[in-house]
C-alpha cells in the first residue's frame, strides 16, 4: 500500500487538486452562501488539509484558522499565508465559546466523532454554527475499507443527524449532494478506466482494490451538507 490516507494518495491529489474531497469548492461555496458570515467573524476549518477552504473563507472577509493533524498539509496551508495549528479535532486547543462558526469538510468521519461534536459545541459561541459535509452510507456499512478514508466511519443520514442533535445542536439545513460525489467517482473512472483501477492505483494491490470496490458497492456512499446551530444559554 502506498499510503494509509486515501486523500493523500497521488491518484486522489491528481484528480481533486487542493480540495482533498468530493464536492470541492462548489460545495464550500454552497456552505458560504448558507453561512452569510459577517466581516471579522472568527471561523475554524477543522481538518483544513492544504487550505483550499481557508482561502475561500479569507476571501469572504472572515478571520479563518485552520487545524489538521498532518504536518505536510499544514505546511502547504501555512506557505499560502494561512494561520494553522496542528491538533486533533476531538481535543481542540481553542477557548470555550470563542468561535462564530466551524467548518468541517470530509474530515469528521475520520475523527472520534462524538467527542469531536462535543468539542465543536464547546468552542462555538451561543448561536454559533457548524457547517459539516461528509460521506454518509445509503446501504450497509462495511469494515473492510483498505485505507483511512471518509467512507470508513460513515453512517446513515438518520444516525448522523441524531448524533449532531445529541451533542446540543439544532439542525437548520440538511442537503444531499450525492450528485457531486458521483461526478468525482466518474472522474476517477475516466482517469483509471474503472473504479477498480482507481483503487488499485491508490492501494497498489489488486486484492485491496477488489475489497474496496466490494465495500463501496455495499455501503453505497452519498455526500451530505449540514448546518447546525449551537443552542446555548447566553
Ligand atoms: C478528506 S481530507 C479533507 C481536507 C479539507 N477539509 C479539504 O476540504 O480539502 C481530511 C482531512 O482531515 C484531516 N484529519 C483527519 N483526522 C483528523 C483529526 N482527528 N483531527 C484533525 N484533522 C484530521 C486529514 O489530515 C485531512 O487533511
């Protein structure tokens, strides 16, 4: 196997560029249109990767801060002038009730999910909002994913919205953007001849590629976007 992280593999980077996930800037722009952030608002991008969303947030006039676990991605984001820190999103080195918004795009499924939601809730000001996109499972989840990826801890839409509400959030928007995931999958097929070819390029192993295709067929992944408000006493 060439890498343990799907989003760091050459096959994914070649297809997706700076945004390391399906939906790309199209989906981030959708979130920004829902966010309508005031100039100077303080926003965390949790799992910021190489900083593509930080650039869009800065362009929107907000104070954007990135956080990620990977040094190589953080170096790329820092080289573009973004403020970043290295930490696990399940233990945020951020003051309680200090943020207007948290963005988290295709990174939550990679974390300790309940603990991460608790942390997002803690750091948001009363009425602050969470902008979350990630993979959900439309079928039966499998435990045979051969790489670390957003598919592996995906649950169905009902389970994930219950989790968000249980953490104290009030759900405001829930959208299905599976069409964007399909476009990404089609791009992988065009580049590698088939999804099996894509997974083989990622894993370097024909058997792992077969396992990934089977897991994908079983899980039938989709892509969601969610906005939730942190309801708290002021
Ligand atoms: C699929 S990539 C998405 C990156 C970025 N959000 C984007 O839109 O391009 C997932 C990112 O989450 C980061 N990540 C994974 N687990 C994490 C954790 N527990 N805490 C912080 N970042 C994490 C990875 O290093 C990676 O940069």
